[in-house]
C-alpha cells in the first residue's frame, strides 16, 4: 500500500464555517488551512485538517494514517488549465532528450482520482473539505461538504479497510458476532436491535494493468465506492455465506465470489 494517497478536489462551493469543520474547530481538533497555503497535520497531535469558504478553488491533499498535507489553491484561469499544462509538458524533451509523453502511450494509467463536487446550499458543511483521523493508525476519512468521498474505516477489532487493501488483510472474520447482523448472535440468541443495516449490492470488478483491480459498488446513498479485494471478508447471513464489506453505518454484502 502506498504511504500516501493524492486526492485533488475541485470545489465549487461557498459559505461560512459550519457542519463538521465547525465542530472540530470548536473542540480544538482542527488545523484550518487558509486560501493560498499548504499545511501539514500530525494525527497524533490533532484529529483533523480542513479548509472552508471555497469558491472556484481547488484543494489538493496528501494523506496517510500518520498525517496529512492540505493545500487550498486559489482559482485558476480555467478548471482544466493545469491538465492542459501537464499535457504540453509531457511532449517537451528533457535534458537527455527523452519525452515523458502521455501516460497511456507508455502503458501506464493515472493513479490520481478527482472529485468534482457541486455546491449544495442545503448542506450544513457547505464550502468545506476535511481529512479526519477516526482512530490512531487508521486511514483518514475525506469529507467534502460533510459527505465522505472515500471509505476507509476501522473494523471492530482494530483492523482497517482501505481502497488499496494492504492494511485490511487482518480484518476480522467475526463480522456477524460484532453486532452487525440481524438475526442471531454468536450463541444463537436473537439480537434485539442490530447496530448496522445490511444491504445487498452488486460488485463490479474494474481491471487495471498497472495497479490493483477495483471492486466497485453503489452504497446506500447511491455513491460509487471503490474497494480492494482484501476489504471483503466472509460472513454468515441467515445461514448463508456472503462476502461482506463494513461501511461506516451500513454493512454491504454480496453472494458473488470476491476472492478466488
């Protein structure tokens, strides 16, 4: 698993501090990044880093389980100007006469994921972007306008789930006994109120040549969720074996075979 993930976010939204960002700021657990600056936070010292009052700005984040760098970039002349510059520079010869060229021409694929989030004036967290460490040593959650755009959450016994998957290899196989299942518990008794909802999903496998395959499904909010094969674990649901993925509020499952 790479130590850092690069998450450029083009934000088209404005307004004052509110929602999650305000809560963390009030608790003294937020490093607030002003426009035009790039700052680093150590998650051992502070739980979150974020920025607000976004107009036609961009936010670039480098995140890991240890800390994060967030840059609040002022508006560019064109939303695509940096992409166009990259394309032009790719065709420019370097000192040794070599050309970088487009990635696809070299058999490579871009590893940067862009999130373009339209403004929603009805949201409390409008105009905000945050990276929040949910627990020590776990991959942070990225929030745009108080909505998670990645799904990296801690399992009950301390294992973690990540879109790259390496850290999830030791996640528990006792998902059903951890309070997530409707029906029966470890000793066969009934569970009065399941802690999480279960939702069946279809998982599509997106093949890649130069990086791990993605296992993609739609969550309860109809958002596209990209996962790694190691994020899925065997569980029992109503006496049948399923492959399960533990989200923050919902446990997703499929009868498809995730691992061979």
